[in-house]
C-alpha cells in the first residue's frame, strides 16, 4: 500500500502537468489570434477564420471587464469597424444616455464641433477618452458623402440620467402648439432635473409616475400623426424609466438592477426594430450587461440585458466578453478627508484559481475564442475579476473575485494578456 501511495505522489505532478498542457493545447488550437489592439489595423486572421455562429448573428454585444481599459476600448472599436465593413452593421448602441444621441449623431453626420465638445455629450465620464472619441471620428469619416440610410447612427440605451429630457418635451409642445396640461409639464421638469440620491429612500419618485404617464397619453391623444410625435414619446419613455428606476434604488436588492437592464433591453429592441435599417446592431457595455446568462456570480438569477436579448433573439444575439491577465487599471479611492480620487494600480500577475491564470499561459498576446461543449475548461466554474463602476477595488480582494461558467455566460471571449489605462487627455 505504501508503495502504491509513493508512486501516486510521484506521478501526480506529471498528471496535473499533462492535464494543464492538454487544456492549453485545446485553447491554442481553438482560439483565433488577434494581431494587435490597434483599432485601425485589419482583423486579418479573424477574417480568415470567422466562426459561422458569429457571422450568422445580427445583434453583437461586446462587453468589457472594466470601464477604464484602453485595450478593451480599442478592440471593441476594431471589431465594430470589422462588422460595419463585413456584416453591414450601422447601428451603434452604447451604455449611455438617450440625451447623448442628438449631439453625437449631428457631429458624426458632418456637424460642427471638435473632439472635446463631442465628448461632452457623454453623460458617463468613462467615455471621455481619446480611444472613444477617435472611434466617433472614424464614424464621421465613414459617413462622409453617404446618404442618411447608409450612415452609422449612435444610440443610447441607459436610463440612469434624467437631465435635459424635459427640454425636448417642452420644445415639442411649443413647436406643435398642442394642448398639454402645464402642471404635467412642470412634473416633467422636476423629474428630469432631480438627481437620484442612492443613499436614501425617496417616495417622491413613485408619486410622479402616474402624472408622467398621463402626460404621455395627452401627447398620444393629440391630433398629430404618430410620425410627428414618435421622437418625443421616446424621450418621455426614457424619462418615465428614469423616474421609475429612481423609485426603486432603495428597494430590496436587486430590483433596481434588473429594472435598469430590462429597460436597456426594451430600448435596444425598439432601436433595432424601428431605427436600424437592417435589424443589425453593435452594443457597447460592461461584461455584466451583455453576458447572456445573469449578472454577477453564477446562479445569482439576476436577469440582465444580455439574458433578455438571448431569450428574445436566440442565436441572432452574440455575446462577447473580455478578460485580462496583468497590467495597469484605475480604481476609485474613497477618502472622506481628502476627497475621493482615482488611483492607478499595477496588477503584476493573474490571481490564483481564475480563468485568467490559465489563459495567460497561451502563447498569444490577444485572442478570440468561441465556446463549445468540447472546450471543457470553459464549461467548468472558475473565478474572474468583477470590476464595476468604481474600477479596481482590491481590498478586500475576495469581494471582486466571483464565480462564473464562461461557456454559459458568453458565446465567445476576447483575452488580453496585458492592459493599460485609456488616454483621458482630449486637449
């Protein structure tokens, strides 16, 4: 018995090495190398090896493992350009407010302004980067000389911002001279201008919903044709969603989280059905929004945007997640004395028991891998870093290391060995 145990102890490291090598060989053989993260270079290897499932899709959700990583931004821009050229995707939908649409669309259609004034259209500050503004500049160049039907259009799907939504409503009422209860317009003003206080419960929001819905009905019941009021109804719907979301933020978790993603799904569905010329779209958001299963850890059962999209569109929706190994990343430091500030961390090695720990050993700097049942490694639960709106929060580390089954979560993954922070200098 002792001899058998001794032999097992001797051979077990070789067995583990063999298993690991088999996993690495499988990932290497089934992954598609991405030459670089340069957003302006071609995806030559990917174009020669594009998975059929990817080509057959119509709605592409591209995530990001953090909201502040240069390589994620540049790679998403690179794939968007590829999809524009090869799949005819002209509808770009972002985890951003509806209010950003008009200014950005005016500029990418040839309007006046510069990169700094265009970036100010974004209500989410993470997008105030050279990488994203450069993508808008590319859209502007692409649109030059093309008809409206051929041009790329930008859309916001998020509902977390109310500012300025009332302005479009008032401008519409003033220009059409329709009869609207002035008290209801005042409710729209106050709802749009009131900021959400995430720290306290506020019943005020819930009390405004019936009045905002009545305002919507008054617009619909006017003598105008639907074509004339459909845009202002979109604005009202975003305002109603914002108000209802605000009424839920202090409710039992995760009600507001699911509501936000449900509304983003409804907005995407409307954009695809009514504003896209061919039913195709590219969605830019965080991993936790675009993944096709649920938010956060496996078995959370928090239904997200991507799950709603997969349930509705089936294989026409294709979810691409992102992961990384090492590099520089920003995190928000909360300091009640000095004030909050951002700090750049340097992650020097991938964390133990994570997907990234194994994925770093593949002999490719950046690669794309589509999941299937034969890739056993991705069908087993492992950990990955959850880096949300506050950026990288390493203390305590266990809070951001969550369990996932990648094959259930995404259709494919883009892995980047080394990341860096975006360029925030727009001067």
